[in-house]
C-alpha cells in the first residue's frame, strides 16, 4: 500500500528555488522506490514574499505548515530587505510558532571528500560523524529584547522545560549512536549556561550507559578543528549551536553540504532546510550546491518513519560524489564540474533505483 504525505514547500529566496526543486525531485524518486508519495503544497514566505505582500510569513503559509505532514524550507533573505526582518519573522517565527524545539544538524565527512576538508589528513583519518542537537526555541533567539537610538538588549531566558526536553532528545539520539554526549556551554560566565550545565548533569545521571562531558564554547571551537573525530552527539544552546555547526560544516568540505531538521517529536512536526543562507549573488546561475538541501530530505524521511528511503538518498549522494561529480564549491583535481540541476538529477536517478 502506498503511503501518502502532504508537504508544505517554502522555496525561499536567492538559490532557494533551485535547490528546493532538486530536493523535491530526489525526495519523490526515493519515495517511489519505497511506495511513498508526496503532495507538494506551495507555501510562499521570505524576502520576495515580503516585497510582494508586505509580510514575510503570510497567515495562509503558517497554516499550511501547521496542516502539512512536513515542511520543506529553502533559505530566505535578500540584501534589499532590512536585515533581521525575514530572519525574525520566517526563520525564528516558524520555529517558535510550530514549537520546533530541536534543531538537528548532522556533520559527516564523506571519504570521497577527504581532499576537500581544510583539516590535515591526520586530523580526520578516523572519520567525522557528529550529530549536533541545538536548542531551537529559547535563549537569545527567542525574540525578546528592545532597541532604540541609545540602547539595545537581547534577553536570553531558559526554562527547565525547554532545557530538559532538548537534553532528553540528545541522550535519546546517543542511545542509537556511540553513546556519548558532549554539552557545550559558557557556565563560567553566563547564568543561563550554569543552569544548562546543572540540568545536563542531572539528566546525565539518569542515563548511566551514556558517557558525558561539558565543554566551554570557546574551547569547543578549537576542539572541532583539532580533534573532530572525538565527538558523537553535541548538544548546545541556540546561539552556540548556530555558530559551531557552521564551523563544523566546513570540515566536511563546504557549507553547501550541511542538512538540517527542526523537530518537535511530541507533536510529530518537522521542518527541513539546509544550513546555509540564500546566496542571492549566485541565485539562478545553476552553480549552487543542492546536497545540503537534498540530505535534509533524508532527515525528512527518517522523521516520517522511513529510514530505508532516507538511506537511498544518502547512498545516492555518496555514489555521485564517488564518481567525481562536483559543484563549484567542492571541485578539485580530477573531478567533473556540474551545475545544480545536473547534480540534483544524478542524485535523483540513483535514489530511484
């Protein structure tokens, strides 16, 4: 029996429409091979929508995202729109309106891209496979604060409910991996971080089979470059997670390779997007790397309960990379340069076989 899902699609701005188109095609092909079908529902949001309608996140789009089984979101934002408008209303707005408290960002260095990592071979010879779990609804990104001509404030507030649920998610994820959780904070300076560390230590005691450690964020930014293979599940707050995952993605060869998921397992709500921004300077030029967006479809399928279909996507990406095909950001010696559309088409073809 074929399983049907409705998916709200926010194409976004800049390179968004190109990489979303590639990802939808891959998702459909992988689904067909496992008797899964998708209905894609247009849900406009972002800078272009703001310019056309006066709002970056229309009420109809928000409702479509609430009603759908999953949401695909391309990157949003254009330099012609005041910085912060789209990010607050769309990026943070959707995460908070849908209570998508877990931002999950896998960082994997594929063997075929070892030569593209900026780290020396001895630093990554044991592989890099880190699952970043970032708190997504509280902290400094909770849209609390004020600004006038003489002063600006951003308020970071963490509740026990908010901290405990993201830590619980991280420990649950570690049970199915290498059974290690690293918490990143700044507990020697920030009261919110001290509270975070106290809750981490308390919850860690309820998971005796999981190895735990706490690391200051400034130290972690160095350790990711010195010994990335030491880490399994890394859980941290909103701001630190935003910064560290961008740093970590470069270890894999390019920010364009990084997938992401925004999840609420309790309400079974998920929004899937790449790590990177809209890159309007290359929008429409068929040069953007769609792999981060495509690998986000793997996370979508896993979230919907179809890991076999998700594995098809991961295998397809690896196969195409092993054949030497590359977009401009990961091109190297003895590789075959292709554009966004061809990369997406090749991965889709493999995912459907």
